[in-house]
C-alpha cells in the first residue's frame, strides 16, 4: 500500500510570512518519511469541510512547482483539478512544466469540478453539470494529444486548437499519468477506464461497489482493470499522541484487501513535522507490507 499526503489547509499558526519556509520543511519531511505522493487541492477559496472560505488558500500549480523544488522522489499532483478552471492548453502546459522541472514526477489529477461559490465569486464561468463533463472529456483528450509527437489540430465539443505544439515535451513516458477523481458511475468511472491511469475514490460504504463498476467499464472499454491504480481519499490521522495508529493501519489493510493501491489524505496539524516523522516510522513502514 502506497501513501500520499494531501495538504488542503494553509492557515498555519505563524501566518503567510512564514508559510513558504514552513511549507518547504513539510515537503522535505514528507519526502524523506516515505510518502509516495504529495498533493494539494485545486481551489481558490477554502472549502467548507476544511474551514471558512476566508482561510488561506494557495494556487495549486504554483504550489506544486514550489514543492517540486523541495522534494526529490514524491509524485506531485492535485486531488483534483476542476477541468473548467483552466483552458486545457494551459493545464497541459502547467503539468508538462511540472513534469520537466521535477524530473518526471508530475501526475494530472483532474475531475469535472463542483465549487460554484468560488467560481462565481472570482468570475469564472460555472457550466451546467452536463457541460462540465463535456469539458472534462475535452481536457482529457486535449492533454493526451499535447503529449503525443504531433502538432495536428484538435477539435473537441467546446475546445479547438490549431497547432498542438508542446516544447519541451514531458519527461514521463508515454505521458504524465492521469488520475481522475470522483465516483460517478455513468461518466467519471467510464472516463477512468477510457483515458486514465488512476482513479481517486472516497472511502465510503459503497467503495467496493464503485470498484466493481470500474471493473465493468474496463471490460467494456477493452482495458485491463489491473492497469488502473486505485487510490482512495483517506485521512492520515494517527491522533494527537499516536493513539489512532493501529486504527489507521487496520483501515489501510482493509483497503488493500479490496484492491486499493494507494491512500491519499490530509494530516491534522501537518505543519508540526514531528508528526510526519513519526508517521513515516509507525505507518508508512508498516503499510508498505500490505
């Protein structure tokens, strides 16, 4: 079982003036502790399950570039980008740039997106659900085309491009892996089977059913289910003094038994790097054997 650390909250005790220095320390600590993935959300306002909208939030791809400079091994991604936030040309170029500058460690984490409050707050178009999924499929097709050795024009349902020039090209081969987030059974999981190398699901009671649905889509698409890296959003919470460590390990072992390959999630008070160091010794080292 591989583990990933997502950092969703940047409202830390010492405030924005210390944030760059402290985030660099957190990134190095997570990398050295053995986390396989280092992730951020792609939001512009804080989301309600984490805190008030007014809490500190950093732009995702600028932050991932910063994290790349302070790590050596962890894969870098958003969990996940809303496809309608960026033109797919900008998105493909951002992920390519991250891949080149990190030495081939970028993953495109993407989904249809959902946060109407921040979209309208900042003046982004907020399309209908149908159109958001059309934009997601356009983005998937566009990015895959950008990572091919071709400059042929692209025509999607909403996006057109005349020359798909992408220089320098991504280091990852055949391209940076694509992770699609969400558990929608008709479209999202079908897109995983058709376009992606990984999915990200929530750890809910219907998780096993979602995996079965993904398997069915893979069969219809002629895709090997085993080719898909199954990831689950799971908080990395061992308690204030480690009292929840056994509980977390039990849950990670259960997820592994369902065929989940990796768990990614937040760690409370992640700015206290002693928690990350302890987590590496007491959880990552053990979970590697699941």
